């Protein structure tokens, strides 16, 4: 299939390289000319295990290319992924200006001229993490100019930095939100075929309505962040009462209803997703009159946890740390990545 990915960051580049690796013809479009020039030479501007080799291999095979001509790239793809940033606004909401700009450009590309379509439609997928209702907004913006049929769907990413390539190639689930009617059926049929190479042992595709798909992404990240804050709160209590949090972790993790994942206490969560997504989901709750009190506490605990280590250092050595030498092992927000965003 002919695929276009708008945005060549952590998400867009992984999506493009992995889809090219299964035989699709993929073009990644980005407005950053320096980044496009670097990627065209096979140089990935950030560290993600296995990604550079995948990019180089598919560049050499002629299945992957990069461009700054976004509108031409949109015309060339039967399937168009929107994988641009959704930075956090001052009020905690997700900033959608880049997503909206791409949607408008897609509409202009569909206003006339030659376009690659599948079953008479252009399939547009929001891969970026976006609030509930965004894909409907994308569809409305495209429709303002489009003269050719299209269908806007939600296809959130579930990629962990440091293991993103493996997550895409061997997903535990593929969530796709589609509208009703013939356009939705075209999308479901086409996307099921597209993702078939990643479902070799069982069908991992879950189709649902668009808004449920958008909420699923936020719900997953919010729940994982909740587990982290809960364990950090519990670890602080364990220290005060003389309990061993590692023993506690082993005891509760043995319950299959709980499991061992995300039960490690530490300095709090960081990165480009959890802090932003927790705040964005809480903002959505407020906007719809449903206060998500648990998430407000999750965020507050995480903010406090960032200061716990420093408090312990000062309790041990005093307020004046002049002349002290401390070793810091790792500055990124997690192992196997160079991402410093929101690093505790």
C-alpha cells in the first residue's frame, strides 16, 4: 500500500519505518528541512533501539523516503497518518494546532488534482494522542475543502520509548476507531489488511467507534501513571512504618489481578506522554463536568515525588551541600532513551 506519515518524530518515524519494513511504500513528510535532510541520509536525530537500522534498510530498499512537501505527500498516500506533536497548553489541555494544520492541508490536497485513494477513499488516521472528539474535528476541517471522498479514523499509538520498534512489530493490541457507514467499512477492511503482518499469532486488531478509541489511549496512560504514583505513595509510607516496599511489591504483584508491571517506586514518572496525558485527561473531565479526582491526586503525588530524593540527601548531609560530590546514573526519564522531557 502507499502510505504517508505526517510528522517524523518518535511516533511518526517508527510508524513509517515499520510499515515500510512489511513491504509498503511509505513517505514521511515533515516541515523541518534539517530533519528531513538528516533522515534522507539515514541519520536518525534521536536514540531509539533498532530504529536507525530499520530506517537505513528501508531507505536502501526504496520503500521509505522523506520530504518537506506535505501536500504532495498527502496526495501520494492512500492512507495518511497524522503523527504530529500535541504539546501541553498552560491550562493542561492538549494543544491541537499542529493536528488542525495538517487536517486543513489534507482538505486542500483533496480539493482537486490527482490523489491516490483506496476503494475510492483517502483514509486519514490520527496517530497522535488527542482528546476525545479530535478526530471528528479533523474530519470537519478536511471537509471544508475536500472534493474527494475520505474517512477520518482514530488509531492511537501504544509505543514505549526505548522499545518502540518492538512494540509496533509485536503489538499486544491495535486499536482502531472508525465511523459507521460505507466509509468506515472501507477503512476497517483496508486497515485490517494493513496490520495483518503484525497479527501472525492472533488477531490483535480491535475495532470500535472513534471516541472510544481516543479515550482508550488516555485511559491506558492514566492507569499506568496511577500505578506509579500509588507505589511511590506506598513506598514513602513503608519507609515511615519500617516495612520493606520490595517485599510488599512482591506480595501484591503475585496477585494476577494486580501483576508486577509498574509497581516499582522511584522518583516519579516523566517523558513526553504520562505527565501531559494525565493533565489532558483531567482537563477533559473538567470540560465535561466530570472531575477526575484520582488523576488530580496522581499528578500531585508525582510532583511531590520529584523532591523526595533531594529531601533525603539534605536530611543526611544537611542543607549546605557545598563541596559535596554526587554521582548521577542516568538523566533521561527512563532507560534506553535519550529523551529528557519531564525527566524527574
